[in-house]
C-alpha cells in the first residue's frame, strides 16, 4: 500500500485550493496553513492505521484483532491450551484456521509436528505394519481394520500408574502428550479407533 507523509498531503491540499484573491494571491495565510497542517497530519495518521489494519487480516501477524480471531475460531478449545505469548496465540489461530483435514499417516504426522510432537503412525494391516504375532488372527481377519496406533517419540518425562500404587494415583503423571491425544481424537475419522503408545524411559 502507498502511504503519504503529512508534508505530501499538505502539498496536495494546497494544490487543490481554488484560484483567486481570497487565498492571498497564491500565498497560504498562516491561519489556513495551520488548518491544512492539521488535516495533513490526520491524513498521514489514517494512512498508517490503514496499513496496520492490513496486518490484522492475517492471524500470523494480527495483534489488535487477535482476540477477535480467537473468539471466531473458538480458541482456546478443549484441545488447545491457552497460549501465553502473542506468537503462540498467532500460531494456534493459524493452525485452526488453515487446517485441511486428511486421513493419511502423513497428515497426522504433520498435525502432531505442528504442536511440537514427533510421532510414528502404525496401521494394523498385515501388508503395511509389523505387529505382535499374537494378533495375527485378529488382524488377518480384519478385526483391527479401523484401529491405528500413534507412537509418541518425544512426549517428555512421565510415569504410568502401576499395580500396587496407592488408590487415587493418576494413571499418567508428567508431560504426556494429552493435548496431542485430544487433537488427534478430534481429527480422526469417526469410525476409527486411535490408541497411543509412549516409549519406555
């Protein structure tokens, strides 16, 4: 967008004055000059604000209207924790706005990467994935056709509840990828079942 300075606006306004003796024979009077200066400064300010408004139409650069983006996109949602930084909020808004869903392992791998997780997708298909031999009959018979597994490689430090733990112990304690699980459950095809696994640490 082309913007003009106050001086340029003043020159334009002066050039638009009608001819005649009322304007001092071509010289601008101090009173009229002050009026034109005030208008010119305001026109320059409006130019700059319009240019800034152009930044607000894109969630990647929005600042003043970021709250409106979040409200219209329903953020934060159950799968997206409230971001604490401007860049984090912008990224969350862009991710939700620009998400183009898919059903391939590559789509879910990229979706996980968008929030910082590295995953490997396993499909229970004898022609696609390796699986435990005890599942051969079930998988070969198609019982697991709509089940897939997400192995989260960088979920952080956490522990599972174990037999003998006190009553009330959380099933998972630590930095497990609960936000990732929520996101993938929301994005998966409705007729499928997704299970998550984490490497033992």
